[in-house]
C-alpha cells in the first residue's frame, strides 16, 4: 500500500522508507510483499503483550494447549524417526518416547475438541473470521488422517489388524486405488511427511488469522448494545496481560 | 521394575484393567468402547469446568 501525499501527489517518504531501504527499490516485489506483511501483521500485533479482558477465561487456554501439544507431538515424532521401530518397541527409553508421542496426541485431540466446542458456541466465525474457522475445521480433518496413519505406522500386529480392518472401509469410498492402507511404505510417508507438513502449514495460517483478526468478542448480554455481535472488537480499553 | 513404576502400575492397574478385551456399549448401530466413552465424558467435564471456573488474571491489570 502506497500512501500518496495529496499536496504533492508523491508517495509519502515514511511509507517509502518502510517499503525499501532505497526509494528506487520501492516497486520491487520483495519490498511490496514486506510492506504488505508488516501492514497486516506489525510485530506488536503478531506477538502481543496484552489481550482484551474477555480473554481471561479458561476456555481460551485450549487453543494454545493444542499448539503446545502439537510441538510435543512433532518433537517426539522426530526422535522416533531417528531411532526407528526396534528402538521404540524394545528399549525402555524408546517405549517412553513412544508413549510420549501417543499421549501428546491424546492431549492434542482432547484440547482441540474443547477448543472447537468453545469456538462453536461463541460463533467464532463472526467479524470476518470465516477463514479462521475454516482453517480450524480443515486442520481438524487432517489431524484425523494423521492419527489414523499413525496407527498404521506402529509396525506391530495392532497396526496390521487396523489396516486390514480399514481397507474395506477405504475401498468402499473408492479411494483405495490411490490410498492403500495395507501399503506400509505409503502410510508411513503420509504420516511423517505429507500430513505433518499440511498440519503445520494450516495451523500456522490459522494462528496468523487469529492474530490478524483478533480473538472474537463474546455475544452481548441482554439489553446491551449489539456492538460486539458482529464479532468486531469493541473499544472498551479493558485489557489483560497475555 | 523400578519401585515407582511398580506402585503406579499397581495403582492404575487396579482402576483400569488393560489386560482383558475391551468392554463396549451397544446403542442401536452405535458401538463404542467404554474407554472412548470415558474420554468423551472427560472432555465434556473439562469443557464445563473451563467455562465455570474463574480465571485468575495477572496482578496489576487495573481491571
């Protein structure tokens, strides 16, 4: 966005300074993207110190709990990938890390469902937050697939049993031709490459959308001005430390 | 087996026996293990607690 000084019909110098180190570089795509990114998400908005007062509720904790669990899931998954199935099935440390991977997924799904319920009853898609809601829904669906392929990647009789039980269901959808649940190589690549990549990208976009639009406001109380009903922040000035 | 693991194993083992086939509820065409039902009930309990229990704010917020 270039701000033009109406008196001189020339771009504002401060805006040019923000776009590029040198004014003659302001029309480069790198400068334009950087300017658009900083305009949309300045550092104070990207990592704020304070939140509106209504965020001081336990129900707002479960979104960040989900992200925290995701970090543990990915960290333990990386360790499992380094040492392999002989380690995670036999060694005491391997069994422990394998359990951490399982239970962090349990916490992840648990927190995400409570986060989903909370946002559903807040109608958190209000106030131009449809994209935030949709990215949350898509990330939920992708994590179901990631959890399912995780069961298939255990490399034990349990995973073999689950794959043979699941193949008929998958085949009945017609997806079996390209998604073969009895193909271990394919399932583990989906589990450790494709789906984690999708989850991290979608959750990243979801969090950036939350930062961009802010946390949805509560519904107004009875008899209160419907200012917050659109979901747009109400300038009450009441804030709490993040 | 370390003593702590033995104690914890005995404690949890007395509450939840994982060495037997799972128990399932049958409700029409719906079939669900008691373990999954327990998780769903826990989620509802935690959801209600998150709404009802006051959140302690930082000191000095000037609220």
